C-alpha cells in the first residue's frame, strides 16, 4: 500500500492540526521531499512538533525517514504510467499476467486502505435499509448496476437509473430509513454530489465508494470505502484499475450480506435457478 493511502485510511481519526499536514502531503507529495520539517510546518500553519507527531502516528517514522519512504512510494506509482501500459501490447502472451498482477495489487490496496469494521457497519446499514439508492455516472454506473443486481438476488430492494438527472430525482424520495451508495472514483462528479447533498437533507445515510477521503463526496459521506488512489493518468484511459477496486469492494459487501441473509445456501441456489427457469423456452 502506498503512503498516501495510509494517510487516507487514518484521516478521520486525526486531530485538526495533523489533518492540515495530511492534506498538504496528499496534495503535494513531491514538494514535501524538498521541505524541512520546519518549512512544512510553516506551510501548513502548524508547529514542527505537530508534523513530527503526524508522521509518527501515520508511519511510525521520523520526518526524514518519512521523506525517504515517500520518495520510494512515489517512484513505484510513477512506474505505472501510460507508456508502460501501452507497451504491454507488445507481447500478448505476457499481457494477462501483467494485468492479473495489477488487479491483485489493486485488491490488496483496497484491503489495506479500509477497516473490517467499516465493511461491517456498511453491511449492517444495507441489510436494514428500506431501499438502497445508487448514485453513479460514467464507468462507475456499470459498478452500481452490478451491485444493484446482486442486491436484488438476495432480496434487498435497490434502485438505480443510469442517468444523472434521475440520480437527483431519486434523491428527493430518500428517507432516513433508506441508504444511498454513491460511487465516484474522483469524488467530484457533479451529478452524484448534488444528489448526495439532496439526500443528506433527509438524513439518509450516505456510503461513498471513492478514492479520496478528503474529496467533496468523501467529506459528505457518513461512511467511505476507499478505492486505489492511482490511475494511469489524469484521463485514466477508460478507468481500468479503479473499476477493479470498485468491483472488489461491492463483491466483498455482497458476500458479507449473503452470509448474513442467506441461511441455507443450497436452498437459495435451487430457488434462484427455479425462478429463472421460466424464462427458458421449452424444448
């Protein structure tokens, strides 16, 4: 897991002075490598001891040791650039193993960035909700659609319409007994955030699946499940690895829900297949 992810995973537990340091490091990691502890403290408008306490809490390192590890972390991320990805096409036989490796790293980052308790809390919320509403657009909409289908299979009422305007319309009918799951890698999708803010007015619990705890969506949400922080470039070339992170999260939630809701897995499987048998044509 990279160091930025470590910061995000503990961000909500930090005192305000240390949040200032965390915010600066997440936004300007390369600049931090050139700063002394006193220079960083001045830029964050905190004391030097606050910086030292933060890096000790986050990484169990001194400030100088933190800069060394941060440099290593940034170097690792920068290797995954657009040129490298496109070069995979040079050898089709080698491409699958590279993609599988990146997916594995992505899933490991998800586990490292989130606590089991957060997943448990989210599972309880979804299980007890009257209705689960999904807000998502673009590539995240595919993930929302997948999770909605999974929830319907285990009898959880869920609603998703792949349209930004419909997100906002659905937010008007959300209540405190419902749950909203908002999916946005950047956390800056306007259609999603407007709908989330509107649902929040009705005290609807908000679950965000996003990359950044300090994004607009992350700040609004009651629960945040973090997805991997790096993508190939700003345009993300079709949101490749972020999508795998999102799918890993919803599969984790789905399996947790299924374990609690479905008491007899064999009976559930039989009933499910019998239900859809009617859709098959007679021989």
